[in-house]
C-alpha cells in the first residue's frame, strides 16, 4: 500500500509571518479514482455472502439515516468505524452576544476514525506495508528523462504485467 504525497510550503504560524515557512506533506489523490458505492458493495458482497443489490441498498439506507440523524442534532458513533458529527461554519463576530443563527453559513459533516481503523506512521502500520511515495520526486525524475528511482519503493507499478491497457482499473494501493 502506498500513500502518495506532495510537498507544500506553508507559514509556521499564519498569524505571524516573521516565523517563516516550513514544508509539510499533503496527501494526493490526483492520480487515483475514488472507490464507488458499487465497488465497495461488490467487495462487501464477496466477503459476506450477501447479494450486491442488498449491500447497495443497505449502504444507501445508512447514508440516508446518517444525514437524518445528524440533522436531528445527534452524533453517530459506529463501533469499529468511527464517529460522525456536524460542525458549523461562519465568519464569526467580535462579541458572543452579537452572534445569531443567521451568522451560520453552512454545516459540514465531520468524521473521526475509530482507533481500529485509524492510520498511523508508527512501526505497526509500517510493518503492515504502508509506504509513502513522494510525487514531487517522481515528477522531477520523469521531467529530466532519467528515472533511476521512480518512487515506487521497489514495487512494480503494473503488477499484472503487460502494457497496462487491461480493462480493469489499476489498484490504487500499489
């Protein structure tokens, strides 16, 4: 499994520009496609013995009920998965007494992963095969024409072999 990242320069403290900048990683999904509901349903179906149609139906019902529960003012805690909750967006006011519900510009659904699925760069996750690919390094090597280290960390970018023109989408975990 490889997590792709780019380097981004940001201020150390956005409120104090004199402290200078540091380079931080930003996870990149630019080259991968998101997993679809159908793909997830197929995987669940093959692992559980429940039909794909029933799985899709349950996942859609979960989505609907999650939204309904959050809008009713409750958080949702799915054991082994994580915690869903709402946060409000606004520009803020100088004084608390000046703030009204009209100042709320939107709601955002937030998710906090349970420790069972939370990813960490500690030794346990690294031993499970977690690797990082530096896209800036890969792109620099490609631009110069030489590609001594393609950033694959010893992985075959096309483990199925061939030209890559298969009907099947590449696995984003490799």
